[in-house]
């Protein structure tokens, strides 16, 4: 079986869809093709079931020629299912001219199986897409399977020593927790745990390199939603700054602290407590 996903949106939104598409392909023994912005394509290469990424910029006012090209890509393979996260007349017109028998979406005249909203953290809210096909979703238990060479490269870049590794992943937002606090925190922890090792994610890291660095750490402190999801999907203990508990699964090793509005006023002692110090 072959599944098509039409996936507009940000890097964070792409990541939130990973558990659903991975679970669907696993349970249906299906391969996956994803139409998304080429800048977000790296997300889908993390899935073993991915067959192909179809570069398509939904948000950049695609022309009739763009839609015609996508229709050609969609009609050529034998897709049995389309998971459509896009909206609008153009995408519905394109899908109505496809040969895909099952087209799941929240609405639109090309939809064959309307999906209703449910509660839960963002990744789990996609459960109705799977249920419509006789499958189930346990987004809490989804884990990324990363290449061994990427993990080995991440370990090779870690500081020497055998103490626990704290990975710092600040956001690029201007209203983030102050840079001085990020810089001072490791020394504050070392005064209580001398063997602590720390590493900070660099902005230029590829998504795979970022995921591998997170997967090889012992605990993650992050105000970056993308890094928070990567920590969640790799099973690494996480303290998520500025994120509401409803945005992540309920797990004892995942703690949310502060809100986006008050990150610049967050006390370092509260962060230390959340980290277990």
C-alpha cells in the first residue's frame, strides 16, 4: 500500500505529524510520500517508511502550473490513501481529479472521510485519521530510529568525562530566557554536581544532527519547540521552558516550566529545581 500526505506548515507542525504517519504506515505495511515545503523535507527523512518527498510550497501562492505538476505526481503512483492537512479550493480540486479512493481531511469537497477534532497533545490529536482506517495511534510511545553513524558522530563531539550530559537548546526568539542565564546555569549545577558535562545546540545544526545530539544526552533543557519534540521522540528527560503541559505528553521525565510571556523573568532556582537540583 502507498500513502500520500499533503503537509503544509512549519517545521514544528511537520514534527507533530510524524507519530501519526509512522504509525499508519507501520500498521498498514505502507510506504509514504509527502508533499511539503522543501525546507521542511528533512523531517520526513527521519521515517524509514518514507519513499519520496514531493517538494511543494503550499504557503507560497502556488500557481495553476504548480498544482498541475503536483497532480501529475499524485496520479502517477497507485495511492490508496491521502492524508490531507491542507485546505482550500485548489487542493480539493486537485484531489478530486486524482484516483485516490480514500481522502481524509477535516473538510473540503474532495474529502471522502471527514475527520473531527479530539483532545490531547498535538501529536495525539491526529488519532482520528488512523481510526478512520481501522488503525490506532499511541503518539506517547513513538520513538525516532536514528542512523548509528549520526549517533556515533554526536557522541564523538561530546565533552570528555563520564558525568551526566546536559544539553542546552535555547530558542532563537528575542523573548527567550536571557542568554546570561543559559551561560551561567552549567556552573551553578557543577557547584552541586562536579562531573556535569554540558553542550549547547548550535543554530546551524541539521535536523538529523540536532536529533542525534539530543538522543545522546542524559537530560535536555530547551525553550525551542522543535528541540522539545525531538527530546520527546527520543525518550530523553526534558525540561521544557515556556511550553504548556498540554503541548507535550504526560510523562514523569517531561516537565514544563514557565510560559512564553514570562521566560525573561524566570528564576534560575526554578530551573534548577525542575532539573532535579
